[in-house]
């Protein structure tokens, strides 16, 4: 700007104006083709030798309790929502017990999603020796650059991510109104270092502190039991706010463009922008089996339901098939591309995720993980209603 002023050229004199991000060209959905595309798009490398296990709905709390009990070095948590209740009490019991035994415990939550955390949960953590911080505490003029990541990392070796929150709605099986449907992944292996880095950058902002080298064991040594023989390829992509384009939007478009045979999307807040809508339409018209599973009438953000349904007609006309989940709020944020490629994490199809929020999702290239995701999606469709064009118009 200073240079423009000094040369007598106003900032707006450039002929080329900023335009919405639109990824173009062909992208492979597996192997080196996708790995290279991912690296040049978001700067993360796919690494082999990871083990993945799915821990959906209330099962995630069983896994969290089991893993925290086995922690020997550290438990690091960043969470958008942590609210009092049975889910919170269960995690607090095991977390504070390990902290009293000398395990380092760090907890970072967003105050917008966790309004009661500081008064009702933080004191219990600190009494046991845990360190707990609010991410960007809320003054009256706070903007919406919040932390929507969901990460629990144990000893730098195993981690859990997905759409989870520490709240009672995430208990159960996702088949009743007060039991939300969500998908989460437990992962062990080298990709955990990337997930730990995402936590570390948020922890630095909140506390000013670096994590010790002991929190990154996979950077220095192989993980016991993993042969790294080319199985379980994975990468974790963290995203932060940007006025033009974020990694969240780049990653989402990349996954869509990679689809050659099928693109199955489960999305809690399905309000794609123009660029993403065009890509979905293009994929469907190219013969890709594009399916979308979104919430039905049970949606914690009613305004999203209106915006979501407003986007239906154009997509349906192009051949995109859309279902609405019926029993409860469908909160998952997943994608299944072709036969191997899977995405799971916190990134929504909405302006907040694409522009303002700290986000993060796990990219998996793994046959078994893809088969499991296929089974989840098909099971969910049995509890959903397909949207027809005439219904969408009404």
C-alpha cells in the first residue's frame, strides 16, 4: 500500500480484481496423484503406517476414557464445545486422575462454544494440576474468529478427531432426538504429529508456551507395532482464518475435484458457496455418484435449515441426490471419494468454516476406512428421507 501511494497509484488501480477461489483441473483420488495435489494445495504430506478405528456417536467417550487412563506423558485437548453434564463428568474423572498421577494435562476450549467452562469446569481441572485456557477470551467487540477444532491427543501417539463435543447430546447412538449423530476417528501413527502441531499452534497463542519434544515421539522414532509399509496413508489439515481463502476451503474443493466415481458427503451445515456448488454440479453432470446427507427438521441452527434447502433445486436438477436425516441432528462432517479416500473432522460447508474458524480434518487413504465409511453412510440413509425435486421447490 505504501509503495502504491509513493508511486501515485491508488490501491484499486490494479486491473485484476480478487475473485472467489476456484480449483480447476483434474485431480487423482489415490496414490501419488492425490498426495502431490494435497501437498501443493494445503502444504501437508500424506504419511503411511497409520491405524484407524471408528468411534462414532457415544462410543467416542468409551475410547476417550480408555485412552486417557493409559496416558503416561500428556493429554492435550482442544474443543469448541465443553459443557457440564454426564459426558463432561466422565472425561473429567479420568483426566483429573491422570493429572494427579503426574501426567501433563492441557485443555483449550473456545468460550463461545463453552460458555460455562470457566466457572464450572476449569476450577476442577486446575485443582487436579491441569492447565486450562480459553481461546481468545470474549470481550464485547469480539469477532467470530473462533476455534472449532476437535482434538484429543494422548502421549503424542494416538489421537481422536471428528465432529465430537463434550456435551450430553453426543451420548447415545444418534437415533433419538436428544442423541446427535456424529462420526469420529481414533488414529495411531505418524499422522498424530501433524495433529499435535495443530494443537501446539493454538496452545502457543493462548499460553505463549511451546510443547516439549516428548509430545512429538513419532518425529524421532517409529511407533511400536507399525511397519509403515504403505498402509494407512493419512494427513491432518489444519485451517485458520484468512480474508481470501483458507485451507478448509482449499481442502474441500480438492476432495470434490478428486471424485471420479462417487462423492458421498455427510454435512451438518450444508450451505455450499457458489464455487463449491458449481463443483458439485460439475461432478454430478460428469457422471459421478454425488450424494449428500444433511440434517432434516432437527437442526440446532434453524436458519441453516432454510439456507440449506434453498440450495437444493439447482443441485437436484444437475443429478445430485440429497437425503435429510430424520431421528436427530446429523452433525458429522465426512466425505467418501471413490474407493479409498475419506475425510473426517470439523470442517463444515459454511462461510464460518471457510473463512473465520480454526478448523482441522483428517484425510485418509485406506481401503478399510473407506469400506467402513460406505457402511456408515448407507446405514444412515435408512434413517433418512430422500429429497425430491418437487418437494424441494415447495
